[in-house]
């Protein structure tokens, strides 16, 4: 299913994910961060669909903006990734 959120909403979702999961992991000096789609849905009180979250996490825009090489994802639920693992390069984001 395609991501049908407006561009600004997608950017806000990406920023939320970065600030909530990636930035704290970088600050702790971790080498990787694994982000679970269901955990993000729950943190957002289900205001965004799992497909929207997958769309952001799987996008090159998100990875390039926050310098996050994707190192792993799974396909547990109906062929759709439920988690994404990124290597943490210690760059400051461009935004």
C-alpha cells in the first residue's frame, strides 16, 4: 500500500522517529538502532498507520536526511517489515 500522507506530514513523522529513537541511541554511543513499527504506532497513539511508518523508515529520503544506512529489516507480517535496523554514523542531521 503506498504512503498517502502529505509531504509535510511525512517529514514530521520522520523527525519524530529521529528525535524519539535515533538521536537518543546516538547520544548513548550505540552503533545501531532497531526501530519497531508497532512501537512507533503505539507512541503515536495509532494516529499513523503501520504502512505510513514503514514508508518513512524504508525511504531513502529518511535514510539520507539522518545519515542512516539500513542494515536489516524483517518481513514477519504479511511480507511487510515490522522492524528496521540502522547503523548509526555519527553525523549531524541536515535539518
